[in-house]
C-alpha cells in the first residue's frame, strides 16, 4: 500500500479544486480527508474515491475499477472505493466532479455514523435514567420475633 511522496503531492494538486484536503498516512498508504471524513485512499500510487448507493453507478458506468484487497484468509474483499476515470488523473478540472462525488459519499456516511452514535448515546442515557428512577429506597424490614427454625 506504499505511495511515493510525488504521487501523494500530485493527487493533492488534482483534488485541490474540491476544497481543503489532507492526505494522512494509514497502513502504509494514505487516506484523503476533507475535515474528518475520509473520501479517498491512495494505494500503491493509485487513487480511489469513496462511493455509496447514490454515486456508485456513475463510477461503474464510466468503467472505473473498484479497490479490492486480500484478506488474511486469502479471499478478496471488494470495497466502496473506485478509481476515477483515466481522463481525471491529469487535470484538476476533470477530477473535480469525481472528487465531489467522493466527498459527498463520505459526508453522507459520516453523518449516518454520527447519527447512529447520537441515537445509541441517547438510548444509553435513557436506560441509565430509567434505572435510576426505578430504584426506590428499600423499606426496612422489621425483625420477626418468631424463633428461627
């Protein structure tokens, strides 16, 4: 998953029209981020952009190949990341619509993940508050004067 520094810099130039983008090292490769949302990855000097149900067809229709990695057990795992079309690899203006598709997919995924985390936290808080409400002081039992058996 190693990338050359020249390739990373080239990709940052390519996607620069999409806004402030950062490349962060990960697992020997790089992730492309806009804010905290990862919208692309760089693997062996190849660029792949995130897709989702709303954007994947555009990449498939353009003949783009998906990023596939091999699991430890030897099986291939197809991901939601696709290469942009070849024409977009040398021109920032040609890359812009593809980068925006990747960013939009990443932002939707992040919003969904954040909403699930908020809902989970709200459920946990409600359970905690509910258990506090159910706990009532235990009434003190009076000792019986009957002899023990």
